[in-house]
C-alpha cells in the first residue's frame, strides 16, 4: 500500500513572533510575504517596504523642494496658476468686447444695405405720379400697335360656317363645285340661267380670289392642301 498524502498544514505566518499556520494566508502587497489574518496589514508586521515609503513632513518637503526632479514639481501646487488664469480672463473680456463691436458694425451695415435695397425696389409716390401715362396717350399707342382686321375673318351676309372638307385634287373644279353645292344645300342652276346673281363659282381662298376653271382638275390650279371657296353671284372682272 502507498503512503497516505502528506497533510496540508497551511502556511506559517512570516512574522517570527507569530508563526501561526494559516490555510488562507494573506500576502503583503509591499513586501510580498505571506501572513496570517491578524498580521497581514503592513503596520501589523512592521513592513520594511512600508517604511521606505513613509511620508515626509510638509516642512521637509519645502526644505528639499529644490532637490526633487521635474516629475515631483508637476505634483506640487502651481503658485502662478491663479495669476495666469486672471490674465487669461482679462484678455478674453477684451476680445469679447472687440468682437461685440465688430458684430454691431456688421449689423448696421447689413441693415443699411437692406434699407437701400427696399428703397430701390419700391418706387416713391412722386416717381409713380411722374411716370403715369395719360389715358389719351395710352389709347393712341394702342391704336398705333393695332393690327388691321383681316377681311376674311369678318362674317358677311350669307356666310355659312362649316368645318373643313377635303377633296381629291384629281377631280375637276366643276365636280368639286357640285360637291360643295350639295354639301351647303345650295341649288346649282349654272346650266339653267345666265343671271349673274344666281351663278355659282369656285375660287381660291387668296385675296383677291382667283376663279378656277371648272373643266380643269384641282391639282392644276390649287396646291396640295390649299383651300377653295364657293361663291354665288360674285362679279368677276
């Protein structure tokens, strides 16, 4: 049979006057030695590492201030900090006042520019009165710009308003005249009378109109897409 495992009797306290065996020893952070619960504090076991970090009195700090390095000086109070802060506040006040004056000047310039722009866009009553045109002069100007009326646009007695009708240009003007007469319900008596007031004729829509030969085709007398008119009792020169 194998020998039983050794009994774990714990760790003895590093303090020579104690030597207590502790299953849960505590290690000193300063000297890294294990102590029992009662002597774990540096002051309880008179830790040598703790003595090396003893705090010097304030009088000794002032006495030896010149011998410390720049790292320690950064930790000490700055006697000139309050003075520099006061000077910075004074400079800021002056700068603030300067900016306020500049902003005030800019506001005045902007207001003056807006007032000038508004005055230019809104004419005064005096200028409007001077530029007002006389009604008689305005009427004369309108008459001068007026376009004379087209006689073809004036309705005459006997005119019949009808929509446009399209005919083949291959038919003769006489055949087109018969179609127009039937369309407008006008009696065609050209072959029965010589009374000029009853005769029908076909003409181009030009001004003055040109009489179309009834025996000739429309294509020989009217352009493709052109217009013709049916006349009754028209006196041809």
